[in-house]
């Protein structure tokens, strides 16, 4: 059997390596913790969060619209600290992937939707540079998944064709978008399943 021509592994971050940066569960918890009307906060969030994720506004500008659009009995820094604290490493995957990467034979690149401040925090806090060779983050490239352009840009930067890439995401919609571009894609459901897929890819690459 000929050696696989896969050169690049593309990975999402939230839902695979870390919790989501600012998902609906975190917003529910924030509403309880800070005495907010969740429905109101969520409606405003849904209007503007995409704008934050493509880097058009700052986290403070997002908060001005969603949280501090009226007087509050808490301060901005406390709320931001709460947001950052929602990022938690998921069991097993990140630690294992950092070690596996050392002799896997692939370059590994992140394709993720994240606002600038959250993205920077997560990269630094969890030392994601030990896992990824590059970051195609929505806040930096002004596009977000499921825009096909973000995968096309990633392939252009890496100088690879779709057949040379494999993509992992916990969201099936994004998996299907990547598949439509000809990228072999997998939905991450749990550590052991993804670990097996990665080890099989490594074996293919060594044949």
C-alpha cells in the first residue's frame, strides 16, 4: 500500500481540547451569578457575537452592547474574569495530542471561531502553541466557520490540496462543510475514538 499523502491535520479547539470559550451554558451561569435576564442577554449576544468573533469589535465593545448597556451592580473586570474562567481543559485530549505531535509526521493547524481576547488567552493559558503549528482563528482572518473560505485560506497558507488534509470538529455542520471542499473530516465525539483515528492516520503515513 502506498504511503498516505496527508500532510496537514486541521483541528477545532472548543469541544475537543477545551470547553467552548463563551457558550450558552456559560451565559446561563453568568445570568444566575450576576443577576441578569438570560433571554435578554442571549438575544443581544446572538446579534453581535459573530461580529466579535471576526475581530470587528473588541471584547469591551461586545460587553458594552450585551451586558453594560445599562447600569450594573458589578464591575466589568469581574465579569471578564468570569468569562475567561469558563475556558477549561477537557480530559485527556490536549495533553495526549501535545505528546503525539512530537513524532506524528504531520503539521497540525487550528481552525477555530474565537474572539481576539479569548483566543489569545486560551493559546497562552493552555500553551496551545505546543500543539499547533499555526492558528487560523476567525478573529485574525475576518471569516468564521461555516464560511468555506476559512478552510480554503488555511489550505492556501499551508500550501496543500484537500486530499492532503484531515479535519476534526465536534460540530457536524462544520465537518460537512469541510467534506464538501474535499477534505477528509471526522466528528470528534470522545477521546478514545479520535485517538484511534489519529493513530491509524499515523500508521497510514508510515506505510
